C-alpha cells in the first residue's frame, strides 16, 4: 500500500508525540487525556483459542504495513490451526500501544497450566489493561475450545473481563460477505449481533460487548483501507475504556488439579471426624473424672423396688443432661479451657490444634484460585508435591 500508517508513537512527557498520517490519536488528544488522568500506552490483552487469529491481529494493531504483517512479524503466525504462540508475549512497550498475545487453552493439562502461570505472571507485570480483546474467526462458531479458553481467562482476570471486554472477529472478507448477503440476506449484521449475545451470556456480562470485524492480513488495497479504519475504531474504543487493575491476579486451578485437591480435602475431612470423636471421648473421660458420673444411689442396689428404679432413671437422665451441658460449655469456651485433669488436658489441646490445622488445609484445598507462588510450586515441572505445597 502507498499510504504509510505508523503506530509506533513514543510517549515522552516533555515532548508530545507528533501525529502520524492516519494515526488513531493525535498529540492534542494525548495531552487532553493526560489532563484527565489517562496516560498512554494503551494496554490490550488478546485472548482466544488456538488458531483464532490473535497473533495476526496483534501484528496489524502494532504496525499494519505489509512487511510487518507478512514478513517481519512481531507475533509469529501460521496457516494451520496449530498454535504458534507457545508463551505469553508482550510487544510495544515503547509505543502508544502495548499488546499482550496469549497462548490458547486446551492443548494439554500440563501445557495449559504452564501457559496460565506465564500469563498470570505477565499480566501482573503490566499492572493494568484498557481492553481485553476476545478474538474469534469470523466464520467460526463459539466452539468448546474457544468457550473454555475464554471462561478460564474470565476466572483469571475477573473484573477486567467484566468491564473491559471487546470482541474482534478476524479473517473477515467483505466481498464474500456481500455475495452472501445477496444470496441469503444480510447475514453479517445478524452474525455480529449473535456473537455479542453469545459472549454476553457466556461471560454473564451486564450488557453486550462491542464487536468489530477485520481482516488482519489484507492483501488487496480496499481490504487494507477497510482494515485500517476498523483498527482506528478498535484503538479508540480501547483508549476510551477505564483501565482495570490486574497486578493482583491469582491463578485459577485447572479441573484436574481441582479434582486432586477435592480428594485430598475429603481425606482430611475424614481425619477431622475421627479426631473429633477422640476429642469427645476425652471430654467425657474428663467429666467422669470430676465426679460428673456420680450422684444418686440406686444403680447397683435396690432390688426390684419401684421407687428405687424410678430414682435410678432420674439419676441417669440428670447425668445425661449434665454431660450435655459440660460438653456444650466446653465447646463454647474453646479448646484453651481444656480440663482440670492433667491426664486429659494436654492430649485434648494437641487434638484441637491438629483439627484446626487440618480444617484450614482442607479449606485452602477447596479454594478455586492459588497465589502465583503456589501455582509455580505446583506446576508439572516443579519437584514439590501437591501436599507439600499446601501448608
């Protein structure tokens, strides 16, 4: 193409960037945003399943010249559905636009977990995001791999996806769309509207997200011009959005790890039940040692006299009430009260400490997220075991 379209604007506070022909934001606009407390670069995170066109879109947004989108690519692209993004990659740190290209999900349990740890680490390092861009091929359906990828990133990024999401449909061919419209009616408008509805339902958004269509690797002049205009619209939308903080992200547990942790938590719950029985037995023993089981005369004697039998039943009922009150009172006062009997006090305290530790560990195992540090310890490449990594 003959018209140059430069995206690499350096943002020096003392010397505002000059506007390049066709750029999405002028120097005056940047100064205005700075007065409003909004500063460049615009941080954009590209999400989607393997083969959805994330890397191609990232290249076109960074620099839409032919040599960059086809030959000297920042993000490697491929013709097949095989993944070309093996790890999270950031580009454009010194420009007005910073792009984060993320790997797809559902390659393998081990790879997915490693990828997500890398993504969490990278996203935390850039600290905030203006836009989370969900990338999907124009003609592709919202299939299971794409939905699972987006749902996982929803769990990872939380509010950033809820309030800063936009959708970009790639590999859009305007000529083919026009021919289809003549044959089948205006399917383009319905496809865009349907995508917005499906993404809103999938992510449980309050409103439908904006949807853009683009050919990120245009070969014809008219395609390139149309893609440039869409690129401007995407960047304007991203720059207008309030950036979301992502520096405190935690890593969601993958399904396989959740199952393992649930099994371990159930095992701990069984141990806790056994310990609680031992605690109760110790308390009963302590109660009996204080004379709680005595009182009433008649258990061993009295023959068959009706009055004596009635007294025995009364004494047993009173003893049961006394024991229940003792156990309840002991539970309410907590394990530190223990018992006046030195035979039971120390073992009781030890049992209660063990129960407290196991209950805290079971609760941690049942949590849906991990800190980044814990996730790194529990990654397949780590030498730490599942049990040793959870305190």
